[in-house]
């Protein structure tokens, strides 16, 4: 009886000591000591939006959660396997705020959050100094501060020729700069695409943070809402910078919409549908000059959802 009590006491004492030491051990390896940022600190991540991977959406806010894998075993930094990441495209021009860092077996994760997106940078274990590499990937400050910096001016000189190659190079440089600004520096999908033997300048819109309730809003209403609220205004913004004299026949825009049944699929990730429009420039110009209505424009352009052509009645659109 006495031996059993001593045995129990020994096990209890061992468990007490181990549990007491665990917080100290965790604290000792906390990556917060590596990351010299304060929670809530304002920053811009300079990684091109094209290299960021969509992982999922925040259930609480609906904001997309993006990730990027970073490695720097030597002097060269690679992002998603690209050593030339700095010239792959324009940074995600969103003001983010440092949230936290977490050290895992596979990587050290640095998380930043903003109203439009969350971003997780995942540093491989062979990165010797995460804090030093992180400093090369971020700009401390807001979007407005970054755009007025000498660093950003130098970036413009590097990226404009990359952004507007070939026939797009015929667009005057001042208009190139104005156009990328109008697009909020979103160069995802930007290029030239051939459709039915004609050349279209192509764009992709940033994803909406809202999700549609498919129980209340069917596809016809969703597409009408996105067209009227997002894509037609985008055509209006783009029109002054594109002319048929640039060798461009029209404008193509791609967008994604998210939807689910808020009752039966409440805790599930939303479904995705891809909307594409091909608009001849002469119709876009008439719309821009207010010579035709938005419905008349919609009737004259090619619209598809997930590759299938559809007709759209804009009177079904809701406000967003």
C-alpha cells in the first residue's frame, strides 16, 4: 500500500513538473522572438499577386485567405519556387496588419490580415533568418505611403514593360500607368487573348468578399448583379485607355462568384462559378459615351458562365 502511494506520488510529481515546464519550453522557441513586428503593425507584402495561392475563405468575414511559400537557404529568396519573383507582377496593393506567427514542423508561418484579404507567408525550415528575409518581402506602411516611395517608382519602371508586352506595348506609356492604377495594380489575367479570330485585351477582377445565398438568389440574378455592379463599371473605367487603334478588337473580363445555400451549407466552403465576357470595343465605346444602355451593351457581347453562353436580364440585378 505504501509503495503504491509513493508510485502514485512520483507520477503526479513528474506530471506536475513537465506541465509546469511546457509553457517555458514553448516560450523559448516562440517565433514571436524571430519576427520583429508588433501585432497590428501596418505593412505591404511586396510579393506579386500572381504568385499568391488561394487557399480558402474566412468563415467569419468571407475574405479570401492567400498563401505563399518562401525559401532562402542561401542568398537567393524564392517565392513559390520563383527566384525572379520581384518581376513576376505587381504586388498585392492592400494594406495589411501583422497578426501572428506560428512555428510548425513544416514551416514558420507569418500571418497578416486586412479587410480585403488574409495572407499567410510560409517560410521553409531551411530559411536561416526568417526575420531578415521577411524584411525583404514587406514594406512597413500603408498602400498610399508605398506608392509615393522611391522603391515603388523604381518598381514601375521595371514592371510596365513586363505588364504590357507585344501589341499592348502600343498603348502610350502614360496610359499604361493610368490603366494599371485604375485596375488597382491587379494584373491577374492581364494580357491578350484571341476569341473567334479577334484580339481582346484580357483582365480578371479581384474576388468579391461577399457570398450569395443560392436559396434566395439563383444564377440568373447572381450574374446580373455581378455584371451590373462590377463588370460594366470596369468596362467604363478601362475604355478611355484602350482603342481599336492599339490593334485590340475588344475587352475580355473574367470574374469569379461565390455562392451556397446559407441554410443547408452554412458551415461549408462556397461553390464557385466563373463568369467571362467578351465585349467588342465599338460597343464599349458607345456605352462609355452613353449612346447605348447597359442592357443594350449586354445583349451585344458574349457572356459565359463556366464555359456555357448565357443571356442576361439586368433587371434581375440586386444592389452590392
